[in-house]
């Protein structure tokens, strides 16, 4: 009679996670890197939280968020409160306490994390989202309690967290992975995209230069000639690829009407650049993204010294 063999099968595991967001710092840092991603981060939290929960599913690990906290200054960013409330967050108002605008967000976040560490419920994973490296001692404390720690950040602070956290995520990458592309029935990007559906088109591709998609000036209703000319001047005089944030700022300086929330109806800086600036190449990665004169440079000329997703 054949002998039965018991084969162990790994059951899918769900981490009991807690999520704490230092909104003011993260939003400000993200706006400097990618204004469109910052807008989506602030108005579409349900989408990127869902993506965050699904990360690791292929390896049999998911996340269940038992606590969701968002700390923000209601005077400055109160308009975003409703989006986080609808996404299941408890929003903690942290108004400015000093003339310099310093709020109590940091101390409130730290106290809540410490409370969670000593709670009767054992939380497997602590996710701290901030554009400030000041929370590295807090991350270290969580690690001392044998908890997994994930840092979601934007900008130079990522390098500080990399030394102490189990995982570091770039906030703009998380947003880009969470919001699907919004296109019209004919496959083209719409002129106006509602704020709750606005996304970052073409962020996963490089365009411009040999073999890239052709860049044609569109018949946009806005007259943004000054911005286009300023961008072309920056690119034609640059010794190599330029940070996308620098190019975006140059365009907005020339035409203040180009608001980061919609970029002249195109939705994002990348979409505006592709539509309005002939001869420009653009790559969102490595972070913080680069733009170049496609007549003189290619993607191969992008500096590779900085790790992807980390601003110099």
C-alpha cells in the first residue's frame, strides 16, 4: 500500500500593518519632485493605499491596515482632509504652533507610534510616510521591538531611512503604480481630466530622440509660447540632461498660468512637455526625472550615479 506523503503548503500571510502619514512634509517634498504625483497622492489616497496593501501578494504576503492616521495642518492643507477621511483615515489636525509655522504633527505621530508598539494587539509592520528624515530614531525604536518598518518618502531623506528601515518606497513611484492611465475612446489623452481621475500619463516610458515617439505641438487652447520657448532655451544651452523639476519650474516662471494641478489642461508636466515642446526627450526614471535636447542627447546620457527614486 503506497505511503501517504504530507506536503507542506505555505499559506498566504497577511501582515497586520499600521500606517502613519506626516502629510505636510511628504506632500511638500513630493511637490518638488513631481507636482502631478503630489496632487494624486493628496486626492487619491484610497488608490495608493490599495496598491500598498497588494504589494507582495505574488510572494504570498499581503497587508491589512488596522490603523490609518494622517497628520496635517488644517489651515494649509485642510482641503485634502476629506479625501483621507473617505479612504478610512483618522485625520489628526496639527495647526501651526509658532510664527515659523511649526506644527505638532511630529510629536503626535511619534506618540501614536509608541502607543501602537505597547498595544495589546501586536502589529507586524509599521509604515511611516514622511519627507523628513527626523523619524529615523523612531524607525530604530520600532526595529528594536522586532517590528518590520517601511518608510515611504520623497527626496533626499530616502538615503537616511535606507540605513534603518526594512524597506524604503518612493512616494511618487507608489502613486504612479496606483492610478491607471486615463485616455479617451480614441486612445488620446483628454484635454481636461477630473481631479479624482487625473493620472500621470506615459510615466513608464521614455519619449523623444531616436526611436522615440514623435513630439508634435498640439492645438492647445492655451497660449503658452513663452513657457515653450523658455524650456527650449534651457535644453539647448544645457551641457546634458536636466532635472525635470528644473525644466518644469522654468516653464512655470515663464507662464505662471501653467498650474501644477493641470498643466494647461494636459494633466501632468510629462503630458504637457510631450504635447507642446518639439524635440524634447523625457524620462521619469531614474528619479527625479530628466529632460534633454533630443537633437544632442539620448537616454544614455542620463547620469546614473544616483539610485532610482532618490533625489540628489
